[in-house]
């Protein structure tokens, strides 16, 4: 497609054409209206003048008779640029006035007429046009008063000439303007298309140019760029996840392999082999659990799990999880309490939120020792709360354990991070990662606070669930406006 | 028990067939969806084990077709897709249980046996094992004539165990059916619940009825 052809096919050009036609029609209408109005004005003026003259003359006739009328007419007729006058007998003989010839039959028609005429003393033989009024006088005489229409005709000629010129100018300017405007718009669109192609060919870092005019093209570019940001973040996240998973699983896999190899080398009897195999199975199971947890975190982070959303009661979740873990806590000499008096309805993935809360409770139980007795000397207490606060629901787990030093609080949420004091305890180090991923998936947050003493972990979820259209980067929790 | 395994992974399938044979069950094999459907329609099986991803016809369609032809053979779905939504989809398609891969054979075996037993029998109102009695209507539990006071959750736990008396019940099955949770708690929460229950129904009585099956789960039955 040639450049010109492409130009003509653009919406911008077609739009320009439409505007042009509309504008031209409008201009023509305006001009026509002006012309018609002016014409009417002139006609009215002539009419008025003629009527006044006729009134004057008939007065004269009534007062002073026909002789006087003739005299009056001749006096007026000889003035420069005068009206037209003619007084004839019933037979058509001219008695006074300045009209030389008329269109035939005009005198027989009383009232208003338009006619061609010639003045008596006209040197040239061109015909003129006039608007005349014929009056029948008593005695059969006929009076004609009129005025030349040359002004009207001149206006008409001016308007027609102007119209032709202005339409031509409008069309030329419009086309030229439209051509240039369209070309400019096309250039911007072409730039966007080119960038898009580069991006599609694999360079995800490309972004569409924004001209800074804040018009619809700029807004479109802005939105597309935001979309590209999201895609890039997802791809980065995906790569990171697969890198992480590969790395995080290689270590236990290698360990397992080494143990098996060692057993092959060193084991001497069936029971030792059996022990090694049993160990291998346990390590495999641990590996499978880790893998599933990593997968779940990855899915939560990439927003995939967002199709399991429903309305559920966070208080019920708190009670359920509390009830599940209470015997475990009790066994350890800890008291687990659930404080969820009122229903706290929230929209989200019930399964994931339960699991996230379970992780926090599990951590609380794991890290609180029976000796962590609070000031009042009673048994150490772990409290699970579900409360509504404004437009959010807070699921809180507080324990009187060692807590997390403020400096470590952001680090501890990363995968597989275990703080020094917990290296000896079993666990994968994924609990907090999952809890945070779930919180972010719902458009919420995970807060880790000092419980004075101990740790208070809070999952804060918006009541309405993840906002539709808001893009949340599940790793950082930053909301992006769409 | 006669089983039909519809699985296209030869290694996994052979392993299953052998493992089932070792515990006394007969397992037959179909390696794609169409063959599986044909044989399930023909034969009389107690339980179908259906892999979700199959050549020619996928597992969920196989089960759906069977159900539309009024074949009510219990079906357990095996799948690498293990999220809750996938499970829900599988059960809605007509499956009776859903086990994500990788699984342990003892887990699979426990669930298959539970499914097989479900096939017959009407719903009883009172469960009895030895001198332990559980009334599902009044929620009363007695052992040796004496009442045992249980918390609501402990009651539900015992009810599930006694419903499958003589069968292995895994920790995952308990978590799913008594608590409606589908995640792996990664700690021994269930064990602690069991030991509490045990202390209420077994302690002080001559015969322990709530037994631990090593490597698999728990079982309620009279000891030999």
C-alpha cells in the first residue's frame, strides 16, 4: 500500500473529510442565509419607500387634484437617483414620470410586480429590473411607483462570487490541513506499531513512546505500557520462580542422592539397607511437600489462584484453624485461644487463606516455649483473632515467643529463610512466604509486629477481595493503577 | 477386590498392578481413555482408578460418560494437578475421590478400600466396634455401657473412623473429611487429635480399638 493510499484509508483522514463536508455545508448555509436576509431587507426597504411615496402622492391627488399630482410626480422624477414614477391615463398614455418602457401588461396588474424597464432619458439601451407597485386611481388613471433592484442584484452577485471562492478555499485548506494532521497522527501510530513489533520479537523491555500531550493516543500508550510492565513482571517472576525451584530442590535432591550412594557403599546388612531406603522415602516426601508449597506460592504470586474466589467468614476460618491446632498447642503446654466474636465476611480463596493462617499458627506453636511465660505467670497464650477494621479484615496470630527482630522482618518472608534461632527446628522456611503471597494475592498485606513480647503476625485482607482491574504485583504488594 | 487402572504411564501402572496384587487385590490395566471406557462399561469392577491426563480420551470425560450411562462404579482420580479447583472439577465430573500426584501407595490403597466398601451397604445409624458404640443421631458414645464424653470435633473424628472400621484411614483423609481442609499441615496436628481421642475411648479399657498403622494412618478395629 502506498503511503498516500495508507493515508487516505486512515480514520483521521476520513474524519477530516467528514468535518470538511459538514463545515462546508454549514458555511454555505450561513452564506445563503445572509444573502437571503439581506435580499429580504432590501426588498422591505424598497417596499416601504414605495408605499410612502404612493401615500404621499395619493394625498396630493386627493387634496389638490390631478394637475397637482402631475407636477409633484415630475418634480420627484427629476431628482438624481430617484424612484420610478409613471402616471398614465386609462388608455395607457403617459402623463408624468421617468419610465420610458415597461414589460408588457404590467400596468394592467394592480399591486406589486417585478418588471424590466427603461428610463426615459436612458442613454444606453440596457434593461434594468425594478420592483414596482401599480395603483388604480379614481378616473381610470394609473399610478406606478417603484425602485430599481440593482442593489439587490449586486448583493446577489457578490454573494455568489464569495461563495465560490470561500468554498474553494475551505476545501483546499481543509484537505491540506487534514493531510498534515493525519500524517502526524499516522506517524505516531506507526511509531507505536513499530515498537510493538520489536516487543513481540522478544524484547520485553520496549515501551511505547508517550508524546506528553495526554490525548487519547498517549493514554492508550500509557495503558499498553502498564500492561507490558505487568507482563514483564510476570515473566520475571516466572523465571525467578523456576530458578528458585530448581535451586531450592537441587539441594535436598543432592543430599538424598548422596545418602543413597553412601548406603550403597557402606551398608552391610539388610536392616541398614532398609533404613537407608526408609530414609530416602522420608526425604522424598519432604521434597514433595516442599515442591507443592513452592508451586502454591508461585501460583499465588502470579495471580493464578484468583479463580477460586468466594464469600466466606474469616471468623469461621479462625475458629476452624484454632480448633485444629489447639491439641497440638496444649500438648506443648501452651494455651491457644480464638477471639472471633463477630462474623467477618470477606471475599477470597477460602482454602489459601486457611492455609496461610494455619502456617502462622503453626509457627507460633513451634517457636513458643513453655517457659515463655508472660508477666502474669499464667501459661503462655497464643491468640488467634479475626476482626473487621474499616474496609479490611484482620486475621491475627499473637504469641509470647522470641519474636522477630525488626531488622529481620522483611528478610524472613523470603523463601527458605530461617533465622539463626530456628535452624534447629523442623520446617521448610516457606510458611511466611506463603502467607505473604496469599495476602498479596487478595490485594492485602502481611504485617509482622512486636507483640511485647513475642510476635504478632497479621494477615490484612480487603473485604471485597482483590479489586477488579487493579494490578497487584504479588511479590511486592504494590498496587498499580490501570 | 477387582480394580481397573486407567493410566498411560507404563512404569507407574505396572508398579500399581504389582503393589495391589501383593495386598490381595486383582488389578487390570487400560492404557488410554477409550480402552478404559470400553472396559469399564463391560466389566464388573469394584473401583476404577483413573488418571486425569490420558491419550485419546481424558479421564474426566471417561468418568462423565460412565455416569451418563448410569455406571456407578466408584472412581478415584489421579492427577498431577493438585489445586482445590482441580479437585472440585474432578469430583463434579463424577469422580468419588481425588488424589494428587505424587502419592504414596498406602494412601491410594486406603482410599481405594474405602471407596470399595462404600459401594454396598446402607447407612447405619449406630456404629459398633467391639464394645464401643456410637449413635449418629443422638451423638452419644458409650464403651462397655459407660458414656464417653466427646467434643463435637472428636465425635466427628471417631464417627469417620468407625464408619470405615477395619480400613486404613490416612491423615490426609481425616483432614479432608473431618475438617474439610485440603492442604498438608506439615506437622503432626492430626496425630495429637488422635491421641486425645484415644485417651478418651481406649484408656482404662482392656482392648485398644484405635490403632496406628505404621506408614499409613489409623484404623478402628478389634485387635486379634
